[in-house]
């Protein structure tokens, strides 16, 4: 027996989340790649400038929120709307500014980090507010 598309909750979730799953997968792939790149290719650079902890923080938040993106991609559209893009933007700005700071030493990139952190916090807040209505 075949369920109609509108009656199959898995169909609804998957139809609305294909792109979200791909973005989450790309974010996870990028996070693991950057972690490995920092641990191996940039090891000497970090020994010279002492910015390894900054890189590790960027990777930690990147990977943690990539997992959140994966979970949200499988969640109903109502729950992920808004929060998903806060997390994507937050990863790019928060972790991205830390990656650039760690590699270049240019402290100007650190000025962007709080904006990315604010987006990550907004994503969590949106989930919390929407969860009250489930």
C-alpha cells in the first residue's frame, strides 16, 4: 500500500530538507577538513604564532553547529525555519573570522567574531521559542 505524499510525514520532511541536508553535509565536510588542515599543514605556523587554540575553537564551534544543521535538516520545516540560516551564517562569520585570525594574525578579523556568535545564539533562541509551541 502506498501512502499519499501528504499523509507520509517522512515524505514531507525529505521533500523540504534535501538542500538543507546537502548544506549540513558540506559544513560537516568543511569542518573536518579544516580541522585536519590545521592539525597537519598549519602545525608549524601555529607553533610560531601560538594561534592553535584559536583555530581549535573555530573548528569546535564549526563542527558542533554542523551537527545541529544536520539535526535541523531532518526536523519539520516549522522548527528549522529561521534557526537554520542563523546557524549557517553564524558558522561562516564566527568560525570564519577565527580561521582568518589564526592564520593571518590580523586582529581586525576578531571584531567580526561576536556577530557570528550572536547569530549562533539567535539560532538557539529561535529553536527554544519554537519548541514551546510543539
